[in-house]
C-alpha cells in the first residue's frame, strides 16, 4: 500500500476578491436571488448597510481548496485510488462577505486515517481585515479501484 497522499499540517491557500459579477452569476446559476444578495436599496437600510455574498459561494471556494490539496498528491490516480469529497462539516458563516472583500481561505490537513483511506482538513476564510468570515471541516475519501 502506498504511503498516504497528504499529511497532518499540510496546507494550501486561495484568495479571491468577491465581485458583483461573482455574486450575480452565482445567484443566476443557483436561483438564489435572495434580497440580501441582489437588492442594494433594501440592504442599504439593513444592519449590514450593503449586499452580502452567498455563503454557498464560499463553500465553492472551499471546494477549490480541496482540489488544490488533491493536486499536491498527483500520483493518487496512478496508484489506483481516486480522491473524492465526502462533504463539509460544521460549516459556519461567522461574518458577512461584502462585494469587494478579498477572502483568503486556508485548508489544513488535521487528520489522516490510513485504514479508512480518509483525510480531514480544517478550513478557515478571512477577509482583508483579518476577520474570520467562515470555517468548516472537510473530509476526502481516497477510493480504491475495483
């Protein structure tokens, strides 16, 4: 059996400035046209004072991180195992992401279970002011061929 593909403490990061286009395209794709995302006039009078990005858009960025982590284990497919997402646990959106915010997400391997062929990662997203805006845990399953 090959040595495992990732190790505890291994980390990848991704940064993105969230634009109005990102939010509107995501709203169109998902059908989530909630006023908090697309109604500037309404949101100017809200506690936030402006529109906020979809939390699910941040989950999409989290998926980017898992793909980046898998890319660090480039030999996994040739070794007969295919890494797939088992899902995200304990997702929390702890602060709003506004249009124009730059979010940096970090994905850090926190557990490796070689018997069950799984890795778990802690994910944190922070904005340009250093404020945590989202957290989650992610599980990758390394599925054997056959």
